[in-house]
């Protein structure tokens, strides 16, 4: 089943998504550098039940399984709407991508981190995909994009606080 799933998703660009030169409503990202360790940022990013402490657009989030490829969870917006998500790509300690289904499309969130010159560099990337991408990007993209710098700075602050001796 995994081969079928992956071969079905690849034509839709799930794994082939690459950053454009300039962010847009349909595809945007934000990168932050921190003195906190990659492990600390990773721990914050994979602690689903605490996503609401740094993601200002969430009331809550939950995942019943361990955080891994094909794990499923539920995001609850500030308005109380539940949205299911599935981890569709996963590389322990360095990146993951999850998909929230939208009618005839999907919202993808990719989080990556690396260590450069003794600092941790982490990126939160968002894109809308397939037939309804334009519709949902117009409805939500500007708001999501505007929140992203604050969200990332909150992750940075939490990570640096946890890493203090």
C-alpha cells in the first residue's frame, strides 16, 4: 500500500515541491536561526499536543500515535474547526511534511532544520496543492503567511529557553 500511496502522490508534487524565488499566497516559508540545539527545536516541533503554545492559529492539536511517517492527527482552529492531518514525509531529526486534506486539494506544511556554523537553522514552509489551491490560498494564505514570523519567533524563544544552562 505504501508504494501505491507514494506513487499516487508524487505526480501531485508532494515530494517534488521546491521553493520558488519569491513567496506567494499559494507557497510561502519563513526561516529563523537560533542558538538552541537542533534536537530542542525538533522536540518542540514534534510535540503535537503543545503546538498551540507557539502556533497562534491553533486552539489545540493531537496525535494518537507516535510522530512518524503516516501518523495521523487533528488540528483545532481558534474557531473550533477540526482538520485531520497525516504525516506524508518524515526524516527523523531533520524534516517532516504533513498534509491537511481540503476539498479537491490539500494544505502541506513542511518543517526542516539543519545546523550551520554552530547555529540551528529552521524553516516552516506552507503550500496549497492541486485543483482548489488558488481558492484556499486566497481564503487563508495571506493570514497564514502573516502569522508565520511570529510563530517561528515563538518556537525560537521556547527552544532557547529550554536550552539555557
